[in-house]
């Protein structure tokens, strides 16, 4: 898949404005007709990372933000790999979440709120393997069930 070029702004606010203009004020439809809703607050989850082991997303991520236009491209591409998401609370796969994997390491997650309606959850460049015998984030995604329409 050919992804759009990286977006280079000088400030977090410029990326936030871009996100709101491109995603929050328009309806994005996936390759299979699912409407994806984006909220202004989604920016914080999608473009921040944890700076510590506590896991709270407290640091703006330029790496994530530069790929802001990749979200739409991935959701509209029928060739991306599709998997069920993961429910961290129940520790099991969740068919209401769809994980799209593009170019081996870019991940976009949406959560279904109806048959052809969903909301954006997050997007990120997946972590590589952390050493021998430790699967990468994409390996863990691929070990889960493939996504299929309900």
C-alpha cells in the first residue's frame, strides 16, 4: 500500500487543528461502507504516548502525528489485513473492534457502535519485537482472530 507523505507541522496545535478539520468535521467512510466518527478528544489518545512505565499517555508523539493522514488511507484501503481487537479488561478478543494493519507495522483501530457505524480508537506504528522469543505488537495482533462482518 502506498501511504500519503508524512505531515510536518511545527506544533502540536497545528496537528490538532488538522485532525479536527480533516476527521472531526467530515464523515469518513471505510472501503466497506462503515462510517467512522472522530471526536476532538480522540486526538489525545491517538497522538500521545506514555513517557513512563505507568502507561498514562502524557507525551505528544510527533512520530504518530506525522502519520495523521495515514489513518484515512488505511481505513479506505481494502488490501489491509483485518483482525479483531483486544479487550484489555476481559483479556480476550473483541469482535466489536477492528484492527487494520498496513505496511507491516501501521495499525488503526476502530470500535463498532452499530452495523455500519464505528468510532476511531487509535492509530500507531507498532512496536517491533523486544528480543528473542518475544513477539512484536503486529505478531500478537496476527495471532488473534481475523475480523469478519457480524
